[in-house]
């Protein structure tokens, strides 16, 4: 009797391949308490692989070099997408796979580096080969879900995807503002608090703004993971007679109705009104999630926004390295497009995670200018008197990013140092703002980041008027100026104070960076 030949195994021509670094480090080692309900809707944002990473880095070096004939010749979003975004074939292949798994896929962002995806937990788990476990975090007293293993996709598209943001709900970005209540007659009594007049005097912007260098013709995009009440900044604008045009909202990834961070959003808007009153202010609102963050930064660099300011952040191990990589590529795009990006460095001193030396993201990105905090003292005439390091100023060294070229002369650790610059952040010398229907004094590095953003808008207005280059990729420009003979005239070097571990000192330090700016001198000397 003949025996049947053994069946040959059929080899999968397109086997699943795991993506790397898509697990949140803070989740590793935790004990799951369950799994997500299969029917629960999950929102994701996929970060796509840029087509020429090495070429992008080389272009940024060239366009930022004053000696290069390409200096200041930045790309448009369309030019960036064509040269460095994911290819059309890659986008089509990723989209086709996701749809074949029953997921809903939104259009790719204009930079060709991100797309929004939604589906049920069951569909997401099947598409990416993960289980969404549920956990409880005793420290924050909140439940969350997360993947414990890296997602996997067919080999044919594995190299086209960097991150799958939204598989975890662990990461919650925190705003970096610290408030103290103002008295009922605060407006009349707030001689020690920062009003528009005081801020302009402190940072030597009064004459520049009065001369028309006031943000006119420029746009700032504010990063917000909270909605706000428009009547509050409107009242601030009216009370001080600033003449600013009302900010507009741009909803990203569905936007948000959560107002738990409304003080932050209103602070950011009012600082722009105070220091760049003729700029266009766009408030980009997204859900406070990993997916919302990746989507928001992709949206900002996909639009015509001169300056970007973020007062929200998270300690580096609070989100996956892959998500940070996607965000960092967006910040590289911003540098290539001449967008200046500022981010608060955190309000927890040298321990951003609350327990050990750590820094805040996105301030730790080499393509983002991290803004630390100071305690500001004014003269009776609202002129700058002195600044010392604020104890809460976030600073130190990144665990994820290496020393960028512009920091090699001030950093021998091999790691990216934070912050780059600083401005007033101490709530005891904070901004008097109108929020939640009341006057309140607010500080934190959340006040410092939009301060630098507003100055950059004023500078860019002056540059356009004089036919000169805009501020552009801020770190490259700031470090070149700080290392020049102009340093002492255009910066306020902060040399005293500490953040609990690092101390301020002459020149660059890990608490206040190069210090705060002297706006009028900066504009006059550089333009």
C-alpha cells in the first residue's frame, strides 16, 4: 500500500515583522489586570518613515549655515513632502493593508509623514498583532491600557512605519504652568507681576513693538491639549487695549472638549497678545493622548505657521521612543521649513519624572528650543534689573538624544543638554492673566516658551521689513549668536540659582541655557 507523502509547509510570502521601540518604557514590567473590551474604539496616528533621513539632516545643516548659498532658503511643505516624505507607493500600501483589516484610514497629512486610523480594539489588535492590556497606576490613581509587545505588520510595509501612536493611553502630557491667586484688586496692585507693559519693558521690546515690529504678517501655532474659553483672552485684550485679532482654533484628530488645561491655553494666547499683538494666533487643539500628540505636531508642520510654541510635555520614558522619533522627524521638518519651535522645559527642576534625573520632551529634541525659567526683577520704570534661575526650571541631559552639533562646545556628555534659553517663570514674578473669569498670576516654563515665541514673531516682522532672513531654525541661530561677540549685549546671562541639581553659571548652563533675551538689542544687532 502506498503511503501519502508528508504535506509540505506553506511559507508565508509576507510574514509579520515587529516594529521597534513601540512599547512605552514606563509600562514595562507592570502587571496587567485585564484586557480592553473588544468593541472599544481606539484612535491611532501612524508615523511614516521619511524617504531620505540622511539627506534631510544634510539639508538642515546647509540651510542653517550662514556661509552657504542656500542659507535661509527654506522648503515649503509641498517641497518637503516631495523630497523627504513617505513615497506615494508606501502610503498606498500602508493604507491598503489597514483597510483590509477593517480599519478606517484618514487622508495622509500634507507632509506625507502621518495618517489617522480608527477601529475597534479587536480590529487594532488583529491588525498589529498585539493585545491591549489594562493596568492601574497607583501613583496617579488612574487606569490605562497599553501594548506589552511591539506591534507587527506584514514585511512588505514594515519599513514604511515608524510608530503606531495610540496603542497605549499611559502618556498624559502635562502643562507647565504654576498659578497663584491674585487679589480682587490685583490689576491695580500688581506692581510685581507681569503685565504687557512690564513684559515689554523687561525684555526691551517696547520701542520695537511701537515701531511696528509686532508680529504683523506672521503666525504662531500654539500646542494645546485642552480647550479654552475665548471670552477670557478677549477680555485681557480689551482691558489692555492691545488690538490683537482673536485667536482661532484648529482641531486636530477631532480636537478636544476637555477644559482641564484652560488656564494654560489662555496664558499662551495672552502672552502672544501682549508681546506680538499683531500676529495671527492659531490654537491647535488635540486629544491629550499619544495619537493626539503625533497628529498635532504633524498638523503644525503641515501648515503655514511661522513659529510654534508648546507649553505641554512629558518625561522621556513616559512615551515610546518610536512616538518621539515620529515627533522628532516633524521637528526636523520644521527646521527645514524655517519654523521656529519652542517648548517649556518643565517645572520639576532636574527630576522631570518626579523621582530621578530626567528631562522633558519635546524640549529635549535637538530641533526644538527648550525654554527654562527664571525669577525676574524689574526697576521701578519696568526695565530689566536682574534674573536668577528659578528652582523649578527643567534641565539636564536627554536619555534619548545625542549631543547635537551646535552643543559640542558646551556639552561633553554625549547627550543633548536642556534647556537652550530661558525667561521669567517664577509664579512670584509671574504673568497677571485673565482666566476662568478672574485675574490670576501664572508662572512656570509655560509662560517662558510663548514669551520666546512672541519675541521671534517680532523679530521675523522686523526681518521681513528689512529684507533679512527670519529667525528660522531657532537652535542653530541662537547658538551661533550666543557664541559670538554679541552675546553679552543681546542675552541676559543668568549666573545664579539652581534647579535642585544643576546650577546656573556664566554662559551656557543646564538650568537657564544661554539666558533670556534683550529684544531691542537682538533685533538691532542682528538685523
